[in-house]
């Protein structure tokens, strides 16, 4: 009769796109998963993300060193394949659209841009490098861009996608608990494991990792996007994504980001401001928002007659940026796997990071089980019966006749 195996279990902290995807991947691998968070769906920063898949590093975000990019590239490619497949199901809110990147000088003169383009050209289908894209999409010839390339990329309607993700997690057996967890995880992980009855913890807390992981390198980057009507009435419908890389020396305040969202809305950006916490902004009280809108309308003149969404014209959120890039690793001497610090790339990296978390969780669980077995064996050896059994085993091994194949690989 086969012995019953213990079902592995995990507590996932955070219900944004990183936490939700991680919970789903774990559940689909046979884990019992509990998600604990105090914000869900529309209340998470994931809901107001630009949510266009992009090969790292992103054009509008803050950049890391090449070692960080190499790891992110693996996660991004995994996510690209997942999102491309999900686009076949309209319920997911994933749509593959033409995505065009513009440059203020020939790409051949920019080593970083050239390197990125070479990789994208090799990996992604229907890649096009053509200065003619500028005129083809009606971009203002006087706005300063002189080169461009494009490829089809998944775009994600986060409102629909997060609902779909939650439904998939529920169907996979994930339990969700509204709970705020405060204080360093390393000081309370035994208590949390006992409370939720799980083997380990996965930290997908975003900005909360400043406190939970005691990580001062996690900082908010305030991001803002405007929403305009894109139903073809006041202006021709915009069907492609447009992005112009900003100048890092100006904190990307000259970046342009234009992306269709869902069937009839368009996002305009981008504004990314390090170290800003206040999200109470309007076009009237914060001039950089007006400047952002002006950049977009100058770049794509058809937007001059665009109408702001009367219900939800402005999205502002705090992106969980981390100075050293994403932290995806096991906490030393604890049953914790960290998965935070994605900045503006949470969507792009979500599936790849979730898969690596699940891999690390399996490694951590196996390690914990080995330790328990070793402790159990040591306690047996320390008892009189254990000492007797160990000596008997040694005697039997020493007295057994040697096999002709002994020492050879079987």
C-alpha cells in the first residue's frame, strides 16, 4: 500500500499581478495555496499599469546593469509566450497589437538600442526596422524622431486580465484571505506558517517589501497615465502602441507612451517620478501631467481632438522599483521565497518570475524535508534503540559478501 504524500503548501503575500500569477502557477503544480493581501484587483498598482509586453529594458522605465537584464530576459520571453497564447481567449483581455518604438537618432549610433534590437529581431516574429514607420503611422515629422522598429506585442487590459487571473486561481483551488501583514517576515515566519498551515511563504508584496523584507532599496516610482476615448468618433481609432524612449538625464520626462486599452480607450503617458508618494494629482494641479499630454499630441497630431474619459481620465500608481532589480531568491535560513522589485515591468515579467518562484519553492521544500529527516534520524541515533539499530545495520553491511559488481555504476 502506497504511503500518502504530503501536499506542499504556500502562503503568497500580495494579490497584484506577481502574487496572482505566482499563486496560479503553484496551484497548477499541485500546491495548496493561500493568498493573503489587503488589496485586490482594481485596488492594486497592477490595475493601472501600461501593461504592454516589452523586451527589457523598458523604454520608459529606469534601467539596471546588464546582469539584471540577462535574467529579466529569460522571464520576459517566458511571459511573451504565455501572453501570446492567452490572446486566443477574449476573456483574458490580452490582445496582440503592432508596437512601434521610435528613436531620436539612428539606431546604429546607439549601442544599447542596437544590441536590444538585434536580440528582438532574432527572437520575435514579424519584426520590422524601417524609418518609413514614422510616416506610416502619422507621426509628426518635426517631433525629433528619425528611426523606428516594430513587432507585434501582447497588450493586457488589466481590469479584465486580473478578473480572469483571479477566476483561474479560484478554479485551481487557491484560497484568498483579506489580511494585512506588517513587520519583518524573518521575525514572524514561523508564526505565519503555523497560522496559515503552510510549508513556506512567497513574498510578492511590491512596495510592502520595504518593511516585510527590510529592504530599503525598494522605492516608489510614481507613474501616471491619461485615458482618452478611442472609439473612432472624435478621432480615427488608434490601433498600435507607440513608444519613444526618454532621456535618463531628465528622469524620462520627455518619454512618450501611447497604448490602446481594451476596445475603446487609449492610454497616454508616460510620467515616471522616483521617490514620489502622493497620488492625488490632476491635470489642473500638476503641470507635468499637462506637459505629458502635450508631448503625446505633438507626437501624434490626431490626438489633438481626443476626449478624456469622463469617468476615469487619470491613473496614478506607485511602481515598486528596486535599486538592484528584481529580487527573486530564497531567504537564507527561512522558509521564504522573495519575488518583488519589478518596477514598471511587473506584467512583462509575471509568468517567467512565477515559474522560477515555483522552481525555487520546490527546491526549498525538498531541503526542508531533508532537514526534518536528518533531525529525525539524529534523534533515533541518540536513543538506546536508535544506537542499537545503527550498530546492527553497520554489522550487517560489514558482514555481507562482496558482489562482483560492487563499486561499479549500475
